[in-house]
């Protein structure tokens, strides 16, 4: 009988232990059930910072890669980024496929600084002067004239000295020129390039003034030889070169 009573006591103790365990585990399970959804919902607060998003160097991918980023920006930053992208699309970097790798935050910062310096042109659109060809700018500001070649004994050897007159219609005086002048005429088989060595002007060419550029050339084409003796219809273009102004500015033709 003592053995039976002992067994019964053991069973009762097991039931009591089980109930204690159930009471102690239940709050833990409940807390875990509540905590897990909270943790999952808390992930929303760790969304990527749109300012750290890198702008693709390929502008064709901007719409796909940056549409969500634009949505996550405030209105001011969204407008700044939009104007930055417009400015990049109209830049030389875009034409050359060399758009810089930059984050959204840095792009907005750069655009804000740019607009302080260029309040009237925030997207960097090119004005009418910038859209003119290099040839037009040269003809308007630094026109050239070829002086008639005087007959000499050297003509038979096709060696002639060409004299060009460079005029300055700009405001700032011109201190030097170096480059290649291209001569065009309907009867020429191809345009004739004439290399001009670095020529310093002392004193500088003032506004509405002119100076001479001289170059010795070899001319084998008889049509060219005939034309340079009566050159008023020859078209002259600076195909490449640099005109340096008195303030240090360089006008580059290329």
C-alpha cells in the first residue's frame, strides 16, 4: 500500500509540475507572438535612404532606376534632381557618354549650388550664341582675309608666301594666334590647310583692328595657285587653333 501511495504522489507532483510549466511558458509564447509582428512591421523604418541612391551613368536607365527614388523625395529635392537630370542631358558629358557617377544627395547639392550661380538658367540650356557653329563665331568675331599673292620667281617652284589679315571684332584685345586655316573654293579638288605658327601680337589686336598672319606653303594644285592671286571669293575657316585674349581667355577652335 505504501508503494501505491508513493506512486500516486509522484503522479500528482508530475501534474503540478506540468501546470507550472504551462503557466510559465504561456506568457513567453504570447510575448513572442506579439514581438515577431512588431519586428516585421518595424522593417519599414529601415528603408534605403534615397539620398544614397547612385544615379546610373547611362541616362537611358534613369527612368527605371530612379522613379521610386523620386517618389521618396520631398517636393523641393524632387524638383532639384529633375533639373539636374535635364542639365546633364543637355551637357557635353551626355553627348560624350561621360556622365559622372554620383549619388542623389550629391546631385541635389551640386544642382542647388549651380542654381545659385545661374538663377536664370537652372537646366543649363544652351543659348543662341552657344548653338552657333564655331565657323559662325569666327566669321563674326575674328574674320579672316587673304591678301592677293604677288607674282614672284618662287611661283614656278610652287612655294608661295600667304598673308592673312586677322581682325578683332570682339571687345577684348587679342595677344596671339596659333592654328590651321582652311581655304575653300569651288574649283579646289579639296580644301587647302595652311598651318600658322604661334604668332604673338605686340601690341595686342584691339577692337576693330587687324594684324597680319604669314605662312609659307607649297601649292601643287593649279586651281589653288590661280585662286590665291585673286582671293576675294576664297572661304577661310579656322579649322583648329587657339586665339588668346589679353585677359588670359582662350578661344579654342577644333
